[in-house]
C-alpha cells in the first residue's frame, strides 16, 4: 500500500468518512487534487508527515551504519588485527539506500 492508498483508507474510515473524489489529472483548475478542500489539506499534511518520517528513518539508518562500521566485532588473535562491522554496515546501507 502506497502513501496515497493509506491516506485514502484512513480518510474514509469512521468517524471521518471523507470523500476522496479528485479532479481529473487533465483538469484545468486543480489537476489530481481532492475536490473537498479539507481533504486536500489533510492529504498535504499526510505527505509532510511521511517526508519527515522518511528523513528520520534515513538519519537513523545512517547512524546505525556508522556505529556498525566503527564497532570492533572481533580481533584476529595471531595478528591482533581488529575486525570491524563492515558487513553489518554494508547490509544496513543496502537495506536503507537513502542513508548514504
């Protein structure tokens, strides 16, 4: 479910029961916007919330990757070389590409 689908499901639930009718994409006045102004405002607030959540998720993932990369996971006993969490760091960055 994408953000718009999640929003529209939320908007139609009781007690809100909002109309999710939208102007057509080729409308000259308000293309692809909700007909009811309060629904359009709610959608814009929903999008702003999602953007903040995405930014926070990227920030946390980046910090986790930094910690993993700085953490000594093991020490090679014969040489004393420290082995860092580079695989964990790579896995975090692969899962959250926005964290790079």
